[in-house]
C-alpha cells in the first residue's frame, strides 16, 4: 500500500512535480521580462511576415492555379 512520505522527505513524484512547477514559473517570468523589454515586437513580426507573403506565390498564367515545383501546370501538359 502506498503512503505519502513523512514531513521532510521528498519522493520521486514530489520532486518531479516541484521541478515542473518551477520550470513553468521560470517561463512565465521570462515572458513577463520579454514583454516589458520588447513591447509589441511579436505582433510587429507577425504583421511583417503576413504582408511579405502576400502576392509572392507564382500562378499559372492560363488557368490561375498555384504552381508547385518546377514542372509547370497540368493545364498545358497534353496526354
């Protein structure tokens, strides 16, 4: 039968739980520091990526499909 450890002794599962909680708290602190040092940098970076990606995808001039790879479009291939 499993019983909890007496006060002062730490079992393996207790240590694992404490380590996970400590890791999450450290990640929260790092997030707060990052948001205070660089406010808006994530939103700005996402906005730049979205605006750069628009209009750059090659399309077939005859049917308008997106071109994937170097083979060309299937609408022009015969046979």
